[in-house]
C-alpha cells in the first residue's frame, strides 16, 4: 500500500508553491500569446490593405503609361507632318525659284 502524503509537510508546501508559480507564468504566457495573436491579425489586415493599394496603383500607372504612349504617338505624328511639310515647302520654293530665276 502506498503511503499517504502529509500535505502539511514542508516539501509538499514548496511543491505547491512551485505549481502556483508555474500556473502564474502559464497565465502570463497565455496573455502574451493572445496579445501577439491580436497583433498578427492587425498586421495581416494592414498587409492586405497594402497589397490592395499596390494593385490599385499598378492599374493606375498602367493606364497613365497607356495615355502617355497615345499622346507621344499623336505628337510624333504631328512632328513628322510638320517636318515633311517643311521639306516639301523647301523643295517647292527651290523649284519655283529655279523656274523663275532661270
């Protein structure tokens, strides 16, 4: 038959004190883990918002680049037309002057 332990013995009281300390530490750790969990959830939400913002910015930048390309193409066409027109005017002037002046 096992011997019955005397709960009033100093060894048992020390052990009980240690158990209470461990329980207190465990409780503190649970609170810390809960705080970390909350912080991680907030970080996940923030990262999700940042990802959405980046996607939105990408769309805006692509649209801006497309518009700039269109504007550059249009301006290039005008530049070429002016250059060709100037070249034709120069040749026409030269021909007319040659015909008139001999």
